[in-house]
C-alpha cells in the first residue's frame, strides 16, 4: 500500500530500473561474442579481433567485479548501491570512466597487467557486521578468480588439442592471464585495494590512523614498484604459478598477448 502521493511506488520503480543490465554492458557482451566468433571461424584479421575480444571481455570482467561488490553490499544492508546504478553493470557508473575503464585498458596494452578498475561507493554504516564488510571487499577478487577458473576449464575441456582454433584459444589464455594478475594484485593488503578492505574492519583505530597518511598514495607506490625488476619478477612468478595451477599453458597466453598487440608487428 502507498500514500496518496504514490512516492513509494516511484521509488520502487526507480530501484527496479537500476537493476537491469545497461545497454552499454549488453553491447560489450555482444562485442565479445561477435569478435570471439570471428576468431573461432578465422574471419578477418586475427589480431584485430583478438584485441576486440580481450578488450571487451576485460571491461565486462571489470563490470562484474564491481557488480559483485555492489550486490554483496546490497544484500548486506546498503540499499544506496541500487540508487547509484551499481547493479546495472554500467561501466560509466563505476566512479570515473577514465580511471576505472581507460586506465586499466591502458595498463593491459602497455604491460599486460590486469589493473583493478573502478570502485563502488559503499555506505558501510548500513552493513550488518564486520564480516559483511570483509565479504563486500572479497567479492571483487573472487569474481576475477571465478572468471579465470571458468576460462581455464573451457581451455582444458575444449582447447587443449584444438589446433584449428588456436587464435581463439590463445586470446582466451591471455584473458585468463589478465584475470589472474587482477586477482593477485587486488588481493594484496595495500590501502586502496580489496585485500586491505578485507582486513580493514578488524584493524584497530590506532593502526588505521597510522595508515591514513599513506593510503591515498599506496596504490601508486605499488605500481611504481612493479616496474622494479626484482619486484616485477616476483609478482609475475606468482601469476605464472597460478596459471600453471589452472593448467593454462604460458606459451599460449604469450601468443594471445602477441595477437592482442597486433599493431606491434
């Protein structure tokens, strides 16, 4: 039942509308499917379609990552995520388009690192417990892990000996590599990353006060450190270990990256 103004009905309709996938997200999914089909059938330029396939699928995974944060927060008591449009899977809703989408894509282009993308603003005052707070942060990396596992299963089940569609499976392998890098990187207990968000509810105010001055710069410092050779080698050795655990051939991921960066040659 509603009052004479019908305001609750309008609010319910607005909330319901904010839970449908956005046309932009649907377009990204269609781009992934069509470019994947082109790779599978050998239509056109393998490099161009590998680029479109990986880039579109990567942005889809960024949307799913942030959606996972939002849906767990919504279930945990924060209804504001629906009002902000976070449940629509619209990449434009996740903070800032340049920092959330374009910058991660740039990192993929330059170094093959799955940079964590956007962020959703969670009103943690409404979350029911410290455990819920931790689960909200954990949901993102788990999405990347699930994405990587699904791709690895597809590779193991259908792509292992499928030489006829090697370009397609190489792109899938490189996409799996990106998901693993994102999961490993975002799980680090560094302020600004989800790994820190998991433990933050259990840290004392004293510790949080000490961390606060460096928190705005922590992620930037981390990325600078990744260009230091020993740190870079250590990070990618962990990534390669996880890839081997998933059964993804490193050479196939490398070939996928070569196809993805087709403009280099």
